[in-house]
């Protein structure tokens, strides 16, 4: 993002604070590639150093609990294993280049609505097995230097003063030796914060400035604690590589190496959900292509509040396609719909009923005019490329979406278009799930191209034209309906009394209570500022599979321009002890006519467990590139220790010795091979 004032959020107006716009978190996760995550982190670190920075406030690795989450596009996945593998790659990539990460938002910051007031109540088993693994992996395997404490409470304590999270789990259990900073304005006390693990208050010194000095002088806070917190900060200072003045650019310029990473991630993130043979595009007869949709030309770098990017450049879908196609087709562009515009200040302007009615009528007239133009263009074209989805005003920090319908009347528009031209390819630029009922039924091909960064338009064009095969896989489940998702089905996502905040200093400070006694389940459900995670770890595909709820598109789904055959599944043994590693091998063959990547996925299903488990859990995956007709023996490994559960009575990790089925396939529902084993 652009440079801001050190103690606020006003831009400084510099000219040397531009950067490459990298694909957002859900796009990175759609690559299912720890190797690309490492390259991504490395490229981010190199650009940070060019800006004179030695810490990144990322990666953002909270689990995507709800489809409507305002920052779902920033986070990685609904699955802890996929998120963990990517968080390790990202963290190593950043820190191998002398820059510190700051893992965020620790922990259970799974919604934007009420984020500054909500108290998350969750079982410790679900917390440790499902919500914390991405943080744990980045700390234990990649030695993450920094962690950002989230805005919310967990079990009645603010995250920035939460002894269980910061001391017992982060520092004692995982061996974290770095520094913890608060989210902006997320500090609520002096004594609890410093004693329970917070090192740095951001962005001011309200609690850890003079108030802390006074507490030390009064004997309330010991000097030993101050020494410990300072040592933790110094450890990070000594671990990173300082940026010499002559390394930082005075004017940020084009960085080809970073741009290539942005392109590579964008290419491998695009998910082809559906294709009846219309893709790749066939241009032999020089077709007329109607490109319809405001997202075809809208820049996605800005917006999203804290996640906005002041980018060097951004290739839009229309620009990429026009450049790549050249004179091989005639492209007609029409806007089609008016995109949602974000105007925070406008929310606080009072208008009369007459003014509101006038505004709404003007919007309706504009929408009708744009829709008519789109229908006319579609009727004159051989093919319609509908570019819809969300934008950075729809998916934004500070508030969650009210629903997952496509905004700006896109369903109505595509329905009108289909009446005059059923030859529709739909591209969705979104970072989170949408209701796809209408577009799925009316589109011959359907794909998600995410908020895909500076090179997103070029990557999309290359995929549509068959220069590359699509190879992205969904990092989340797309439900048929929003109400099928667990938090909505169970009614435990607090939406009432919305308290959307811009940033930190708007977080509610009136509640000075730092800890509350646990209420009953019924009382919890009534309180709009308590999120009771009664689904435990049944989030995403774990919920849909276990409860047998149909989905629109499953976790891990994604098509290619090839076809792959799975065969000959084996494991190295049939019985495994707790220190063993399950070695899974099988044969994979590209049966198609072009080189393509297959993302093979291994899930485990427990046949006769002694404790409750989801129907299946992802435990291994690999991206495999194969030329046409070529086969390869793929090996996946699953350490038996990764199959343990958190025993709340013992307060320790424990084994569930049972029969188990290894499920290998192309998505959570597309299982090709199965094999039974036993844990002993």
C-alpha cells in the first residue's frame, strides 16, 4: 500500500511508494503450490526492501469460516492443511530475503462485522486442530519472526492480552521467540497486555507508553517482564537484514523478476469450473466477441481499505485479451452494469426520503440503459465473454457481505443476454464464493480469475486462448446457497448490531472488561457480540461432506484442457505406528492432447474412530506437470503424528488408533482411488 502517516491512516502523497500488485491470498491458495508461495513471499520481500521496509504485515492466514467474510480474498483457504503448507512457503520466502513476516490475525479473526467487539467461543480441540495450524506451522517450521494479535476476543480475553494464545500456546507450546504486535488500535490494557505477551502497541503509545512506565515505577509490572519483551524485539531486529540506504529505490520502477512471479501465480490460480468444449477459444473464423461487464476494465488494486495497493500497473481482462488476440477476432466491449462503488463518508450523510428516491430512480435508469446496450452487443456477437463477480468495494476490510449473490444485478443481466445469445463464457473476478445458480446454468464455460494482480489480464488471456492449460483448484467450497454453510445453517454468525469499523482507532473502547465468565450456550447465541463456533471443526467441505449437503462446486475442484488417469494405488505398509510415515504411491497419466498440471489430493477417512471426526480431511497434495501421453508415479507422505487429535481432558495430543481409508483424487468429491490401512 502507499505510505501512510506513522500514527494514522492519511496518505503521505509520496511518488516512490508504488509496487507490483500480486494476486491476493485466495488466488495464491488456488495454486495449491508451496513452491509458488515461496516465490511469492520472496518477491514480496524484495519489493519491501526496495521500499526500505524490513517487515511485512502478512501473511494473512485465518481460516475462511464464512463465505461472506470481508477479507476472505486476503486469507488462504477453508482448510488448515492447505493453509499451513502455503503459510510455511510464504514465510520462508519472505524471511530468506532478510525481511520479517508478521503472521495475522492471531487468532480466530474469522469475520469483519463486529471484529472489534466479538468474543469467539470455541472448543480447544477445534481451535488447535483447525484454526491454529497455519500459525503453528509458520512458527515451528519456518521460524516466523512476528505475529499480529487480532482485534477480537477469544474466550473472553482480547487477543492482544490473551495469556492462553500468546504465552501458553504461541511461546510455550510452539517455541515462538519473536515479537507480537497489536492490530491497529487493538490494545486495551497496559498490565494484562505486557504480562500476557504483547511486545508492541500500534499505532500509538496509549497503553505501552507512559502508562507502562508508570506501572513499572509503581511495581505493578516487573522489570524482568520488560527485559523479556525487549529481548524478543531485539531478537527480530538482529535476525532480519537491515536495508541500506542505497538499496531502497528513490523511485520504484518496473521489476521484471517480481512481475514474472505475479504472472506465474495468476496463471496457476485461475480455476476452470465448467467447460462444455467452448474453451480454449477458437479464432479461425475471426469471430465477433462481445466482452460484457464492468470488471473487464476495472482496476482491482485499489479498494479493500487496508489491503489496497498503489501499483505500478495492472493489466485488466479486456486489455490482456485485446493485446493477445490482436486482429484474430473483433472485440466489442460494453460495460453492462454499474459496479459497486465504495464511499465510506457517504454512509454518514443523512438524506431525505425524496433524495433517496431520486437517487434510486437514477440508478435504475442507468442500469436499464447499460443492460440494453449489453443485450444489443450480445445479439450481434458470435460469442459473449461475460466478466462479472465482485470488486474491492464488495469484498473489503471492515465489514462482511450481507449475501453472496453477484452484485449490480448481474444475474438478471446474464439472463437477458442468454435469451439473445446462449454462447456465453463467464469469468468471475472474485476473491470469495458467490451464488452461481444462474451463471452456472447459463454459461457454457465458467471460471474464477480472482483479484489476480498486475498480470491478471495477461494470465487470463493466455488461459482463454489455450497458451496454457488452466490448473487452479478451489481453496474453498462454493455452496449452492449461503444458508447451507455451517455458520448460517446453525445461526452462530453474529450479524445483528453491526459495528463495522474502518481501522483500529474506531474499534470500540467502551468495554473495558478484559475477561468474562462463560455463559450458557443459549445466552451465547443471543449475544450479537459472541460468536459461538458450535460447528467446531466442521467448516467448509468437512461440514458439507459430513452432513451430506450438496454443493455447487467442491473444495479442490478445477478442470484442465487435458484429462488425467489415476491407477495402481499402494501404501508401503498396511499397519502404522505413531512414529511412522504413510507413503502413498499411485500412477498418474495425462490422457489429453496438451501439457497440463494435475493437483492430486489425498484425504483420510476414519472407519471406526473412538472420537468424532469429519467425514474426510486433506492430509497431502502435490501439483504434477505432465506432457500428453506421459505417466508418472506420484508419491505422497502422511506422517502418522499429523493424524493425532487434541485430547481436552489430557490437555495433550493423542492418538486415535483405528482403521482408516486413504482417498486419492482430484477434489474433495472426485475420489479416484481408495485403500484401507490401520493405525496401531
